[in-house]
C-alpha cells in the first residue's frame, strides 16, 4: 500500500454539440475549483465544441459510440482521480455549488453527493419533465430505498470507490438511473444537496426527447428491478396468474363438488395452466433471487476492495 500525496479532483463533462455553452461551463468550474482537471468528452459533435472547450482550458477527448451512457462509462474507465464531479455541458448547473458538493463528500466521507435541482424558471425545468422525474424517482425510491428526491439530476460528485466499482450498461440518458441504483443497492453513504438549475443559453439545444427517453428510463428501471430484485419482479406475474387461475377454476370446482362432473373442460385446463404458470414464476423468482444475492455480495466485495473517501492508503487492486 502507498500513501496518497494529494487528492485529485476531476470534472467530467460529456458533450454533444454544445459550442454555445461549453466555454462558460469550463470557465465556471475552473474558477470554482482551480485545483481540478476539467475533462470534456465530445460525443461526435458536428459543431466547434472540441475547439471551444480546448480554448477554454479543458482536456478534450472523444467517445465515438453515441449516447451519454457510453461517454460516462468511457470517462469512468479512462480517468484516475480521488473525486469525480459529473456535470452537463449545457450551462444549466451552477459551477459555484461544486465546492460545497465536494466539501460534503470529503468531510462526511460520502461515495455520492447528488445535486438536486431547484428552480423557479419554467423554461429550465418544464412541468412535464418535473412530473416525469417525480414519478420515475418515486418508483425507484419505493423499490431501492427512499434516499433521494431528484434521481435524474446530471450533477453529482463521486468517490473513486464508486466510480471504479460501477458496472455501466446504459447507453443514453438512463445512465442517471443506473448511477442511483448502484449507490442504493450497495448501501453506499450518499447525500443530496439542493443546487440552482437554469435554462440553457441561447443557441444551445436540449438533446433530451421527453417521451423516447422517458420510456428508455422506465425500461431501465424495469430491467434493474428484474436484475437486482427478481423475487419482487416475478411476484407480480405469480400473483396475477394465481388470481386468474382462482377466478377460472373456482366455478369448475363448484360444479364438480355438486355434480361430480367437469362440464367445462377447456376452462379447467385453462385454470390448471394458469396455476402452473404461477408456480413456475414463483420458482423463477426464488432461484434468481439467490443468484442476485450472490452477485450483490460479489459487487460489494469489489466496492470494498477500493479504499473509501478520505482514506490515506491505496491498495494494489485500485492503484493507478
């Protein structure tokens, strides 16, 4: 094990066609965190995003696979630091809040600090997006633990332990959901701090598609529930098939008890099939729950293999 000399802070900015905003974002974080290295990862921009970011003082790199999830995955793999600040390149998050977010992570040894968006500007945070965020956040909090209010925020601070144990699979804007579930599922020390949220500057266009990306986030939530909470996931069809089997089979049983005959044979076969499907779904849930528990234990061990925030040692498994 080695002693850590000085804490390294990296600001990670995924970008796609943000020529109008990226300079102010980079400059804002350079002023707020002079000690940090600012990385801009360009995602196939067709404008001058790379050139403007480089002139503003950022380290500019590229990721050719299209999608924010791919960019975040690449940044987490490439960059070595003790703390990582993830933000967007559209100038909607306040760089001035970064020192407070970082200080909370340092002082309370947190693996993730979430910047919850607060705004009174309709243009910045439309009602439809606000409602969708509440619904999707509520779903995840109900299943994985009620510890955050803004699951879809793109402004966060991570510890090295979080970043190097994060098994990303998302390709797009659903990456925020995956980041949240990773922290909740492993029971990481996390916190949420309110931050200002403003509209994009003139010339900057949102890449978020409300219905398309909302559906993808919902699909990701369902996948994560199946992957991390399979017993809960399979209990829904188990109960549904069981109730349908009761409804279909009860009249057949009553007829048999009264007459000794089964006049509605197709209904009896249907009821039997529904009960078999219910039992099969239950068995699948029980088996996959054991598998998920073992996988969670392995992920927890990988997470604990890295030293926690504020630690003065680096173990070989997490060394540069």
